[in-house]
């Protein structure tokens, strides 16, 4: 299959390295685009051709990524654009264009799914195309892959979890070190865990976006961000955290889908509770009619997210009869 | 629960074992020897169990030992903790708790800069959702944030 990648940030660069380990018969990287321009080669881009900077490639062309997408002869598009939860752009336009051109889509961008989940899924289905989005929620935790197989005949009744690594890191530092929120946040920013503008994380909006995707994808609902009751962690003081700690508890930001209602709010969690994970870890718990409760724990961001992208790509390769999804070589990331 | 024990040594012990392995904490045992019926002595036992699953486990264990459970009544109450970020008037809190739950302890801290209230309370399983909804509404009306316990 021929593949194009839109987005050449941290995830894009990591993914391109991993793609180099597939055989060219399985997966050929035809093009990579960043916000400034793109490299497109009809015969494929070699595994070591791209450096950290796309611009330095001799065949780099300035121009909008959509230009590459429209002219590319490709079977699959991986969309790794920065998230915009209000408009879904630019990812939304790229996904629409990819589907219109007959490409299967893999994306890590939450924005388009929060804004237009039903539209995109229907469009893909009506065209006989696949759209996979494992990387949008829980980083490397296999949520949708698990659901596709394991919960196929089961009914998910409720979902809850810690789905934002930044807030979990900040709350963990407040719990273990007694730090006030602002100092824990500065530390998280210094370590590259928190963004320079952390409002979407701290105010619970990022978790709310993930809850919307989970509700729509796993429970067949048609929810939007405005349907979520959101309370972030900005009002949690170190004194309140200590009051929780004295009772053998801590405070965590929990996203929840239950009885059709979606909420994000800080909650008291006992230290032996299955959802009580610390640092940048995420935890998600499903309650289903056949299985009962199942909890998954893993890194919610960073390099582990590439595992989700690779899993989606392999799933599509398998469905298209291209391969059984085995990597050649097997070099660890 | 009221059990029908035969008037033989060791039959009470067998019942108590089932209660103990299910985490039961015995509050009282009352023998009613004056009410022997069909060869059974009715024995009423009040027990606290950690969960309703434990109650059922104990009942199964007792019956498997050949002891009939003549009647059983359970009053499910949970003890849990919540934080309120901000400060509510105690009278307002009492009004919401009235007939729905009982405040076991109330701690106020954080000073005027970041006040919080920590409430340990008990509530019946049926009353709890309404209690939390009303507390959340009150907190929101007063510019406070309710942080309940995750079960």
C-alpha cells in the first residue's frame, strides 16, 4: 500500500522511522507533509532519506499539505495535524479530502473526531474505506482495537478513566510532594509534559474531547463537546490534596460516560482503587454486560502513541490483504 | 438475619464461620429459646458486611452448612468522604443531609485563601444519588466545587 503522512512533528518523525521497517511491498511511504510544504516521491521515500527537518530534503516543495494529498497516488493517509477542538481544522479538511480520494485514514488528531465524528465515519463506511483513530485517546493504550474485537458482541455500559497525562502528573506531584498546582505545572512544563498554554488540559477540555470520542465510537452515541459537563483541576489546592491524603485518598481528574451523560471532574480516589495511577500514566475502565469491569493502564502520550498508529496501519494492511502486519527487522524504538 | 439452629453444640459456630469468612462484623446475637418451632431455635444476628456480595456469600455459606436462614433484612449504608472546594454554611449542609444521610465528621481547612470542607458521611444506597445531586447543586450555587468519592 502507498502511504502519505500529513504532519511532521514529534509523532510524524517517529512514525516515519518505524515505517522504514516495513517491506516496500507492504507499505511504501510516498509523501510527507508539514505545515510549510511537502516531500512527495512517486517511487517512494527511502527509510533514511528524511532528517529532522523536512525542508532540507532536496525535493521539498513549499505549498499547502492539501496540495500533496490531492495529487498523491496513495491508498492510506496518516493525519497527525495539531488539534483544534473548535473547528477540527486543518485535520478535518485533510481527512475529508483523503476519504474523497479513496484513501483509508489513520489519525491521531482529536479535533476532526470531536467536531464531525458521525459524518466522517459515515463517509468512510459509504466509500468502503477504513478510518482508524486509536492514537486519539489514551496514547498507546489499545482501546478501540480492543473494542473492535473483544467487545464486538458485548455492550459497553459505562466508561471512566484518567485520560490526561498532564493533569495526572500535576496532581501526582501535589499528592506526593505537597506542591501547589502552579509549581507542579511549571515543573511539568520544564519537563516537556505540559504545553506552554496548559489551559485545555487543566480545565478538563482535553479529557472532555476524549470522552466525546469514546462515547461516539464505543457506545454508539452522537455527542459533542457541548454535551460534556466539565470541571477541571484549577481550583484544587495543595491543602485540599493533603486533606484527601490524610484519608488514604488522592484527587484525580476523571472522565466518565454513564447512562448517556458525559462528565469530567476531579474526584476523590482511594489509593488502592484500580484507576489510581500516578505520573503521566492514563487508566481507563470499561463496564460491560458480559465482561463486567476491565481496567487498562498505560502511557497516555509521547512515543508510545506511535504503537497505536502502527497498530491501526497494520489493521488496515491486514484488512486490505496486504500483510499480516509483521514488522521487518524489529528494531526497538 | 434470623437463623434456625438445632439445639446441638457447634451449630452456632458453623454459622459464625460463614459470617467471618465474608468479612462480617457481628454487632449482636439474640437466642429466642422461648420460641422454639419445628425443633429450631430462632437466633437473630445483627452483622455489618463490607458489601452486598458479602451478605449473599454469608447466606450461601450458612445454608450450605444445613442451617436455614429464616429471615433476612438488610439496611445498606455506605460511609464515604467528599471534599467541597470553597465553604458552605453548616446550616445549609444540614438541610441537604436531613433525612438522607448523616455527617460523621466535618473538617474545615485551607484558610481564607483556599478553603475546603472535608465531610465523612453515611447514606443509604438509595438516598445517596439524590444527596450528591443536591449537594452538587448547592455547591455550584455558592460558587463551590463538590469533589465526591469515586466508587
